[in-house]
C-alpha cells in the first residue's frame, strides 16, 4: 500500500474510501510539480490511518 501511495497517490485515497480526497489529489498529481506533494500527502495520510487503527485497538484492549 505504501508503494501505491508513492507512485499513485490518488489510488491510495480511493482504495481507502476517500473519494473526494482522491479527486483533489488527482488534480494535484496531474501537474508534474504537484506530484511530489501529492505523494507525500498520501504516504503521511496512510501512516496516520495505520496509527489511528493501532491506537483504537489499544484503547479497546485497555477497556476490557
């Protein structure tokens, strides 16, 4: 998934169900200069999503 986020940032958002964000990222990615910020944005968003899932799992484990 990280490689998809680097090479095809808009696909990364689309696969995670963020359609509007995917369209915005695609518009940014169309320009050559905007591709790098779009890739960075997608990778950071992916890492944040993974961290949020991990934190939610830990919170559920602590509540039990």
